[in-house]
C-alpha cells in the first residue's frame, strides 16, 4: 500500500510534464512560422506558472500520511485520480488551443481558448478538493471558499 500514493504522484508529474511539453511545442510551432511575439512569450510564462501551480496544489494534499493510517480510504482515493489526470491532460491540450489562437490558419475564438483552459483547471481544483475532503473527512469554510472561488470565475457577471 505504501507504493500506491507514490505511483499516483509519479503519474501526475508525468501528466504535468506533458502539459509543459505541449505548451512549448505549440508555441514553437507558431513561432517558427510567425516569429516570437509578446503574446507568445506571455503564453509560455503563464502556461508554465499554471502547470507549476497545479503541481503545487496537487502536492499540498497529505495523501500518503492519511492513507497510511486509514487504508480503507484508498479505493475511492485511487479512482478519484481519474478526474485529476484527465483534467491535467485537458489543461495541456487547452494551452495548445490557446497557442493556436495566434495562428491565422486556425479560427479559434478567444472565448473558446479561455474555456479550453479554465474548465479543466476548475475540474482539477474541484477534484483535488473532493479528494482532500474525503481523505481528512472534514470541511471548513476556508477550504470551501477556496473551492468555490475558481467556479465563480466561469459564471457570467
């Protein structure tokens, strides 16, 4: 049982690495044709900050310690990672879509590009929150506010 949390974290690191690679590859494709622009540089920086922010959020959950004490919580914890891995991969794909907004051959609207990143990040944050709440079996107002904050960004004004 001690290896299960580490296997999931390694898979999360691999998925996050693919997000970094996807961002760089997408921007490289666009910049080879049109050259570097301020927007392309901002996309690389923001994409890296977003991926590393997701890495930080994922590793804030004390999964190994809790699962060591409460092994009966490992089954839902393990299958809950499906949403985490899928949302990490979808975020990388969304960053790829954002890079295509700079290319004239693709007709991607700004709203589509924004939602292709925002929705997977929202799913990621809510999945991490749900797994955290399940592991520690408690909810407090601070963590509920943190989970509700990103969802407010997608609601119309």
